[in-house]
């Protein structure tokens, strides 16, 4: 009887975990993730009144950073058609 009990426990425990516990944890994780995205969207969409004519630059590239792997320079000549 003891071996049969352990057999049932081993067989049905993973099933219970996959059916009940994992979806519960996934729901909690997705709610937290949705709340985080909602907070980010609300923060991003705040309408702060700005004076007319102001310019806001969110990102400006590093002007001093130059790459030598930009590409090859090809010298060409224009040919006039007759």
C-alpha cells in the first residue's frame, strides 16, 4: 500500500504543478509586467505644457565617435551622353 501511494504521488504531483501552480505564477508575472508597461506608458505620455518654439532632443549621437568601417570610397566620373 505504501508503494502504491508513492507511485500515485510521483505520477500526479507534476501534473498538479503544471495544471495549477504554473498558470497561477504566470498570471502573477504577467500582471506585474502589464503594470510595469502601463506605468512606463503613462510616464512617457505625460503632457507637460511647453512654451511654443522649444526643441526637445531625446538622443543626440556622439559627434566625436567616428568609425573607420563606414565603407569604401568609390571615385567615379560623370559621362555625358551624346
